[in-house]
C-alpha cells in the first residue's frame, strides 16, 4: 500500500520548493568541492547553476520518454513510470555535473525493466541503442549498483496506472457516464505529461490518477464533480475533500504548464557541462580509465584494450541525443 510505502515515507515531499532546495544543495556542494581554486565570478561562468541543471534534466526526461516509446518489444507503462521515478530521485541527491544524465538515464530504464518484471536481457535492451552496444552495455551495468545505492534500495514504485483502472471500474459500476472507455486516450495523454512534472514526488498515485480521469472527462465535455463529491468521497468530510480538490487542481495545473526547454539553450548548457563535469566519473577521461586499470590490477585481473571496464558513452549519447529521433 502506498500509505505505508518507502515512496510515501522517503520520496514524497511537501512542495516544489523543498525539491528545489535538495537540488540546489547538491549543486552548491559540487561547486564548493570542485571550485576551490576558482574565484566566485569564474565559478558562475564555469559551473552549471541550479536553473541550468533543472533545464538539462528536463531535456533528458524528454529523451527518456522518447527512448521508452521507441523501445522494442513495446514497453509496459509501469516500466516507464518507474524509470521516471528513479531518474528524478537520483538527481534529488546528485548533481548532473557529478553524473552525466545520458549515463544514468538508460540505467534507470534497465533497472525499471527488472523491477517491473519486464523480462529483457541486457543484449535485447542495448539492441534499442544506436552506436557501440557493447560499450553502452558496460555503462548500464557499471552504473546499476550506483543507482540502487543512491535510491537507498527503495525500488518498489507505486504508479498511477492501477488506480486509474480502479476509477474506471467504479465509474462503470456507479456512475451514469456513457462509455467510460472513451476517457482512456485523454488519461494516457495526461499521464505521459505528468511524468515530465514533479507531481510523482509530491502527490499520491491515486491523486494523480483522479486528476487524469477528471482531465479526460473534461476533454470529452463531461463533468464528474458529483461523482467525486457525492459518491467517491461522500464520507470523507469537507476538510479532506478540500485537500483532495486542491491536489487535483495543482496536478492539472502542473501538466498544463509542461513545455520543452529551448533547444539552443540546452546545447549551450551541455557544452558547459562537458567542461565542468567530474572527470573521475567520466568514462572517456584518462583519470577514470587509470582508476579502472588500478582497480583491475588490485584484483589481479588481466587488462586488455578491449576490457569491458573501459567505458564509452557514445552509444547512449547517440540514442539519446536530440537528433536521434
């Protein structure tokens, strides 16, 4: 149940400003750690600001959505929702300057496939990635444990898809709405957009599901207000009903405000990120490769130029780049 879940206890926040504070904290910590020998003016121009990180992550959320949409075999909705949760959670407590989103994104999707029991092998998974698939596989597998650690092993996700089915069954049973199945396209459209907002970090899945149903009904010029107040929450009391109505209103408002970041702005941010990212976590950097070689030597393992520990992000970069659509 969501009410007793780790999602409710550890990953549901009071408002958007609390989420922003978490992200700003880790942005400033990264700059403080890696900008000790840079004066304040240069820091501003060299490192990403919290706003620049926010825009960058918004762009990569769009890449995540498109990657899942193109995935073969077709990916269940639950996997997509879970991947979005993982991606958003990871960057609550990590800066994109420390871990590049293109290297975390595919790992989130791959881990979501496992957790949601969508059985695809790593070979099948990377078949959906353009470029060097073996190296893309390396990136995913080497980031998998890191991702689970940063999620505190809270891997079970409560998505809004099951509550939606419950609402539709209840509407068919107790409501006079003709052909409730016609709401599905509007619901799907709404839920696809809702994961591009912070709603899943702020509201219960049932609240998001109800917002989706009411949005879809509104698109069909139907009114379900009496169903909500007189049937669904008849015994909830005015205070609880007011809280629910406000939550639904805010969720619908968040979805209405979804827009894509300006492509040119994102390109500038990505160039800036290439300069200021943590080279210790950059698979293309010499310091990273040297650390991997040292780790292999410590384990007394043979090292060759084709070692799977020598990573390259080119495969992930190509499939997730704006031009690969």
